[in-house]
C-alpha cells in the first residue's frame, strides 16, 4: 500500500512536471494551455490499474473519467472568467477552479451511465 | 533560441513557437511546487481508488492537477491576459481528455495495455490541437467576415 503510494507520488510528480515544462516551452499560450488538461494523473492511475487490477477495472475507470473530463472543461472555462476578473486574486481563481471541478464531478458521479 | 513550427491553421511558420529559454524563467521552487502537487494528487487518487473503487477513482483521474498551479504562475510571470489564454487552452485539452478516456474505455481488454495508453495519449494530443486549430480558424473567419460584412460608411451629400 505505502510503496504503491510512493510510486504514484513520484510518477505523478514527474509527469505533471514534464507537462508543465512542455507548457512553458510553447507559444502561443492558448496552445500551451492544452497541457493544463494533459492526462498526467490518468496515465499513472490507468497504468497502475492495468498492472494491478486488469483491463476490466481500467475500462470502468475510463468510463467515469469522461465525467471528470466534462467537469474539467467546465472548470477551465470558469478559470478563463475568474482570472480575467481583476478583483479575484490568482490564488483564489486557482482554488475556485478546484471547487468548481469538485462540485461538477460530485454532481456527475450521481448521474446514471 | 526559438524554433518556429508550422501552424496547420494558417500555413505560416511563425505562430506556434517553442522557446527553450522560457524554461530558465521558472524558479526551482515553482518546479518543486508542481512536482509536489502532481505527486500528491496522483497519490490521493490511489487512496480514493482503494476506498471507493474504480468508478469514483476514474472521475478523479481527470482532476485538474496542472491548471490551478499554472494559472497562478502564469499570472505572476506574464499577467492575467496570458493566464486567461492558458486557461482557454485547457478547455481544448479537456476535450482531448474526453477523447483519451473514450479510447481507453473502448480499447482496454482488446489491445495490450501499452498500446491502449499510447493510442489514447495520441488521441488526446490530436483532439486537443485539432480543436485549438479549429477555434483559431473560426476566430479568424469570424473577424474577417465581421470586417467584410461591415456596411460601408454612407457618403455625405
């Protein structure tokens, strides 16, 4: 259990850092921004799912991941508006993005497939 | 040093640019912050999977682990307008992520794991860049038609 968490932490950290670095390299920013929604957590989660639980488990994860992707689309669109609003500090905009994603994700988890 | 790349929407070689020098502008603690958050979120998704199973863990596989940190750092380095552009790009990336999940869902069990993940990653890249390119083209078309469709000023007689 703990060794798996360490593997997840290191692999997740490395992949997120790699995508963030790729985003820094690229201009224009609207194209570089695609890395903000790169499958960083998904690659580690599904990769470990394949090796430990098997393809049926991964297919189930991917099925509900589509709902998470919809939540991400909504929260990224909200982030555009939040970051443009001068009176909202950048940190609050980032926290707001997470809050909107969580609200959307919990709402979509309850939706039957 | 910068490398100009061909942009499929315009055919020009100057719109999409790779600038390795930009990496030097990022402070070491900013890389560490991203590593820490990325690792923390990925480990947390593992705990969610153990506690609640694959259906809930799958939703959390699309958790925004890069966007919020990028939002604050881009605002700090390049200003709010750039951060808004960055977030707009994440919308295209999210559409790509939907394609990623769709491909994994369809291919898991039929194809080997490595091929499933590699193909779904390619699907993410193609759909993300494709929707971005489409949006750029639509925006240009909208601007051009706005200019050409404008009524000429009536001459004073």
